[in-house]
C-alpha cells in the first residue's frame, strides 16, 4: 500500500512539472506575437467611391499621395519620419495641382490645407531628437484621419452629383414647395364637474 501512494505521488509530481513547461512555452509564444512598439498600425479608412475613382485615374499627384498614405497604415516609426519629407512634398504638389473640376471648391481646398499642415508637423517631428514613438504614432494617425476626411468630402460631392444626375433636376435653383393648408378643427373636451360637497 505504501508503494501505491508513493507511485501516485510521483505521477502527480511529473504531471505538474509537464504542465508548467507547457505554460512557459505558451507564454513565450504569446510574447512573440506582441506588436512591436516601433511599428505604427492603423485601420484602413475611407476610400473613394467608384465614380470618383474613375475621375481621379488621370490625376497622378492624388494617386501618388494615395499610394504613399497606404504605406502609412502599417509603417515603422523610423520609416514614417524618414519618408515624412516625401509625403509632405507629394501632398503640397497635390494641393497645388487640383485637376478635377468637381472638387475645386473652398471646402475641399481647406481639407487639403489641413492635410498639408499635418504632414509639415510630421516633417518637424523628424528634426526633434527627443520625440517619442507615441507622439509620432499619434501624428500619423492624425494624418490618416485628415486624409479620410478629404476622401469623405470628395465622396459626398460625387454622391450628390450622381443623385442630381439620377433625378435629372437642377438643384442649384431652389424649388418652391407649396403646402396645402388644411383647416384645423379644435376639439373641445367637455369636463363634467361634480358638485362640491359642502363642509359642515
């Protein structure tokens, strides 16, 4: 009987030691999957709708910026800072050479200017030696957000244009809507009052 307890005790010790080795190997695997803190990852934001994309095929400057911004969705901090001057130059060139008449409007130009200012901030960050990875990551995220707002505004313009063409009416001239006035009948509710009880 003593040998059975000893044998069970040994099996129990061996099984626990095997489990701890598995746990350690799992921890190492999980740690190897951790995202590198020097890497900036963002989700893909708004892209152009097909009707806008068709008009933008011939606009080389926009397509160059779009291609470079796509690389900024998953980029290292050093690459983001190293390519910041290239991004700023491309955005400035795009802003100065708007080739699509449909978007040559003040509100779109304002978004292009904001995008250019954000890229200038990233260029300035490249010259600051004490800049942190979090600050660079935040600025890259801001650039992607502004670029998404530019695309959203362009999509809105093209959706409105497509809707106007589908309806075949001129929306530039206000349409006067005449409402019919229906007589309003008032309903009076009769309130019946009970005679007040006299207090004696």
